[in-house]
């Protein structure tokens, strides 16, 4: 058995993209990654590994030059209306990515989802959307919802915890948050939560309506082999966080093939599983955020409290939108 992970170890495992204002960082992002950009705009929309950028087939859709990878359109190809322009860019990019997928260039695209993720500009405007499974290739910010459902009495909290299917492409067999899912373009967080709660945990809308919005959590993750597909891809994420107190007679049950079962864990049991590395990295981070908010992890019992709390809300370096 390996050594147990501290709470800070769990943070470092999820929020593991370098901070470039600390001495241990080597090289700025511009020196280590291609910037993913939209032609004619200065802001970087994501970071692409150089080896990944060079594998994309030559196309009129992309231009690689001087450390950037630009999504390009000829003058007149895109409508002037912003919404219509976003639709046009999305269609062009989708056709290109389908060709890339059919040529089996990237392993990560074998998990094609037929779901679109949004990409925003500096003014929070939707620039275009892209296939979910391709998002990590470009290092764009992705959005999701995570909910902790738990029971509570006078002296204890117990958390409903699913185990991921051993056949899942990403993080097979690991422990997860009660409900979690990605936000597609145009989807609102609470609507996504209601949908995912029924699909993943068989929790009806009437029950989930009492969930409490608890803010957001942000981190910048670099994927390892457990995520499936290419290693080292950038994955900055924003998660909308929810709590739900469940009556003891309401029991979550797998509603699809995402989870094999649900366990009701005490706080100590959840912490032991986290320390043993059994939770998916971002799910361990969300539980830490839950423990901070509920006074379970405090300055008195956590020596790295200040860093831990600040790292739960990392400022991401790309434009973000209001999902």
C-alpha cells in the first residue's frame, strides 16, 4: 500500500498545472504550449501541447505559427451577427474534428460524446462550441455541476458516494461525487443538475429541487493516464457546486452505466478513502471544499488550510462565460 495523501496532496493532484509566479515554475505557458486562439483576436482560449498541435492535419481551418494554433475563417465566411457567427464556426469546427476522428489521430476522440461544450470570448460572448471529447486537446475551460448528497442528524453527516463503472473510459472504478456532469452549450447549471441526478442517481426532480447552490470551484488540471487518451492534456475547469440533504429513506441508485453502486460513508470513511487515493481527483477536491464549508476541515486541524482554501478557487487564465 502506498503512502497516504494529505489534503494538500489531494489539491496538488487535481490543481496541478504550474503557477507561474512561484520559483519552482519553469517557463511561461507561452514558452511551453501553443496558444489556442481565434484568428483576429488576441486572447488565448486554451493551451495545446506542441506535439498535439503538430498532429492536427493541415487544413484551411487551422493555422499553426509562432507558438499559436489559430482557428481561421476567410473574410465573408462568418456572418456579422455574433450568434450566427458562433453557429457557423461550430459547424466548420465539427466537420474538421469529425475528419480527425475518422483518421484515428487522437485516442481521446474514441470517447466521442456528441455533446457540445462552449468556448467564450473576453466579453463572455459565445464564440463557438466544440465536441466534448475534443475539449482537452485544445485546453479550453469546461464547465460542470457537482453535488454532494448527504444525510444529517444531530451528531453526524454521512455522504452518498458512487463508484464509477470499471469499464468507464475515464477514471474507471474510482469513487465519485453523488452527482456530477458536464454543462453543454446553452444548458443552465441547475437544469443540468436535475437531468444528471435522475440519470446517474435516480433522484427525481421533486427531491433535487431542494438542493442548495454553494458557489463554484475552479482548478487547472493536467490529465494523466487515468483520464483515458493522451497524457498531459490541459483541462481547466469550473464546477458549480451544490449540497443536498436527503431523508434517510431516499436512497440514490445507479440510473445508467456511470456507477455500479452507492455507498453511504461517514466523514472519517470518506477521508480515509480520499487519503488512500480512491477518489477521482476533482471529486476529492470537491469533498475538501464541502469539508471546509461545513467546518470539518478548519485552521485548527489543517496545517495547510490557507493554501488549501485559496487553491479551491483558482483564477483561470482564459475567458470565461456565464453558463
